[in-house]
C-alpha cells in the first residue's frame, strides 16, 4: 500500500542555485520504528500506509513517492561564531511540500537520506540514537506548545554508520513549516547574489509572513516579524528549561520553529550557566545565553537584508537597527509574563518579576530542580500541604520558607487561576537521563519499549499521570548525563 502524498512543491521551483536536485540514496534493509499517526492524519496522510512495508520504503528513501521533487537545500551559517559560506543539506533531502488540514504548507524531509553535494566529508547518514533523540524531544516540545519541527516517522536502515563507534543507521522524517534558515539568507549574501536574496525574502514573506507584503517596507517588516517570532520562541525555551545546544545561524528557522535537535537538553537543577552540549566548550549556547545569541543571529540575518532595506547602506543600517531594537523588549515581555504565569500570577507586574527573580536566585543557590519546583508551586498554591514538595527541592529548605509568604500574599492579591498555573508548569519534560535510557535500550538491545513509553508520557506533559510518577524525577547522581552529543 504505497502512501499517497498530495505534494505541492514550491521551493523546488526556485532557481537551480537554491539547491541540488537529487533523490535519496537507497538503504539495504529498512525496518519501521514508528509512524506518528496523529500527525500523519493532521497532514492528510494515511498513517497505516506509512507504517506498511511500502511506507517504510518511502520513509527510508528507497522509493521516491509520486509528486516528490527531492532536493538538498543550500545554506551557509555561522558555526560557533565562525562563518562557513557553504553548509547545506549534507544528509537531509526535502521530498516536497504538502498543505495540511489547517491550510499550512509544510516540508517533508528525510534526514539521514544519504550523501548530497553538500556533504563535505560526511556520509550523509544519521545514527539511530540521534534520530530517537530528535523524535522524542521534538514531539515533547510540540506537546508543550512550543513551535517546533515535528517527527512524522523513523525507520532503521539495516546499515551501519561509523562514528566514534559502529552504530545502527536510521532515517528520520521531519515535518517543518519550512527549512529556510538564517543561513539560507547568508548563503546568497556571501555570494553577493542580491537577486536570489530578493527572491528568497519574497518567498519567505509569501510563505510565512504574508502580512509583511502589505507593509510600507516589506523587508523591514519581514525582519521585525522574524525577530518577534524568535523572541517569543526563545522565551518559551527558557520557561520550560530547554537548551538548544547549537544555535548556529544555520540552525535558526526564519519561520520561528525550534529546528535541528542535536545536543539539545532540558535543564534539571536551575542554573542559567547550564551547558550540556559536548561540542560547546566555551558555553556559548548556555541556557541563559540563548536570548542574546538569538539577537546576535538576527543581526546576521539583518546584515544579509541590507541590500533590500534601502538604496544606500547608511539608511539600510539605520532601518535594520530600528527593526532589531524590537527584539529585546519583545523577548522580555514574553519571558516576564511567562515567569509570572509560572508563579500563578495572571499578568506580569514589577512585583511579580521581582518575586520570581528572587525565587530563581534561591533555586540556583540551592540546586532546585527547575521543572519540579514550579510544578510543586502549582500544587502548593492550591493547598498549603503542597509546600512540603516545593521546599524539598532546595538543599536548604529555609530558602523556600523565607520566600513563600510574599508569594502567597501576591497570589491572594492577584486572584489565582489553578488551571492556568498548572498549564504554565508542566510535570513532565524529556529529561536527559530518561532520553539516554530510551536510546541505550534501542541501540544496544533493540528494545524500543522505553522509547515508546517515554513518548506516551511526554505526549501529556501537564497531566498528573500518577502511574508515571517516576518520569518526573530528576536523575540520581549515578544517572546524571553530563554531556549530550550531536552524534552527527
Ligand atoms: P548540524 O550540526 O546537524 O546542524 O549540521 C551542520 C552541517 O553539517 C550541515 O551542513 C549538515 O548537513 C552537515 N552534516 C551533519 N552531519 C552530516 C553527515 N553525517 N553527513 C553529511 N553532512 C552532515
Ligand atoms: Mg543543522
């Protein structure tokens, strides 16, 4: 039963220098791991067909489905601050686009689909572990309500990939609003190809920011709109303790989705300096640096747009600066409102912000678990007996006791909404040690049960799920994952 995709491709109709046209490379013996049936259905795809042997053949890249126009997209990017004029899809192939039931156009991409002209020295493949990590974390982010690329499916290839060790290979099917990155703009800017830049900007406006087309200055409006979406996105990351890990400009989607889950991780104990990525030696992409890095990346995007913003460079720079000035206030407003919601306060206020900053300071001094502390506040807000769980998060519980009365007073004054507060404070996040355990079981023992179980828990992150209480727990000292790896 070959799955049918109603492809309606637009990116592949852009000029040839936007991509390399090529099909995926076939693999030896693909086997299904999982199909995201709910997502498939929302996209108008037949989940059962995708899960069938014919579906597996498509998801592995062995069969190119009717209507696909496979391409590897060109892009550049700043990696850890260093500009690389050509990166591109070295192991991902865009099969095509489909318009879902919600009217939104989305890319269907195979990651790990074999070498492309952009592979440099890479093999074009993905190992099973990182595929499962991206599946788990991107679906958890979606369930948490954070804009993100999605996991449509994962299959094994029956082939080995050589990394630090010999590992089983896999292909991940990613669904994204698009794969246009800050680095896509940089690719053409580096080549001084203003015609391509304008085409790309117009394409991005039409696809993601149609309202910008009607603005007095459409390209300025585009920059402002991207800045706003990325400000909101990074605020959401911070509010759930997410660390992207590789915020290179090639990993920043101009559509404002979280993209390219590599060494990403959730923070356990609150510490703004938390870095888990093994490739981030300097801590450039630490939890608390993410807003300023997003701004740095947007500045790189703004630079690429200069030729479109005004006829003379000085005027263009002024326009870009004015557009970027909106980032900080937008981020702060989203972040502070979110923090106040986490305390149960319906609106941001200077007093609420002061309370939460005081709490965060105490949490960082007392190794308090970020997720559990806030979730227990939601319980404590309803019943003073809940204080026990909150104060237990602090190495010195007195740090909580001396903070809580002012918070209770603020809650009483503000009139608190328990449902909204629980919504702001999920109980379940993809904790590193649990993600690692699920990956290890699959990679070393071929046992996908922990992976499936973890996905089920993370699909309902705000429900209490008492039967799954163990998934709430931070790692025991011996379970702690100190570094996450890209595994590329
Ligand atoms: P990433 O670190 O996954 O964001 O990738 C950075 C760049 O390296 C992109 O151009 C990728 O396409 C490329 N890349 C990563 N892994 C591989 C691989 N196994 N084979 C070829 N290219 C790769
Ligand atoms: Mg990338």
